[in-house]
């Protein structure tokens, strides 16, 4: 009986350490990517570079191409009472960070309901993500990998913008 209890305690301890190590690794990754994003976004002009209507609503694009082969694309729009924002951060052509925001904001009101999700990626795979508020991530059918499809579609739209 004592052996079984010791094995159970040791197994729980090992699993707990592995979970802690994974959390620590994810937090470190988020901190490194956030620091890189913050450093790069300071070098960007925050003006609007393009206005599109590809998705049935007016979208305002800011494309920041940096000398270090990094790029930040920000797309903002609203439809009805919802404000949308997408941010994509590429490092050497590889998507490493994305943020999707949806805020319910009726006219003449402050934000009534907010949702956003930050995605951290490496070589086309989600490393971790963080979601705040009430939104898509509460649906059991939601798949965080959809951010790569959204980004791919945005790159196609970016090529369609006339210079």
C-alpha cells in the first residue's frame, strides 16, 4: 500500500513539474515575442496606408515594413455595433504574433463587451495563445489554427491593394 502511494505521489510530482516547465516556457516565449513586437511597433507610422472593402465592410490598413525584415500589419474596421482589429507581426517572413479583437460598442456608448485573443507562433505552429473576454474562444468548435488561414487571406488581399 505504501509503495502504491509513493508511486502515485512521485507520478503526480513529475507531472506537476512538467506542467510548470511548460507554463514557464510559454510565458518566456510570450515575453520575448511581446518585447520584439513592442520594439518594432515603436518604429512604425500609425497612419492609414490603405482603405479596402474586400470583406463587405470598410477596412483601414496600416502596413509597416521595417528594415530588419520584420513587418506589422494592422487592420481595423467596424460593422454594425462591433469594432474589429487584427494585428499580424512577421519576423523574417514568418508569422510569430497575431492579435484578433472584437469589441461590442453601440453608438454613443463605451465598450459593452470585449474579446481578444493573442496568438504566439513559430514556424507555422501555435505555441500558445491567450484569450480575454467573451467571444470565439468560448465555442468548443473554435480552432486557434484558424489564425493562419486568416493571415493567408489577408496577404492575398494585400496583393490586391493597388499602389
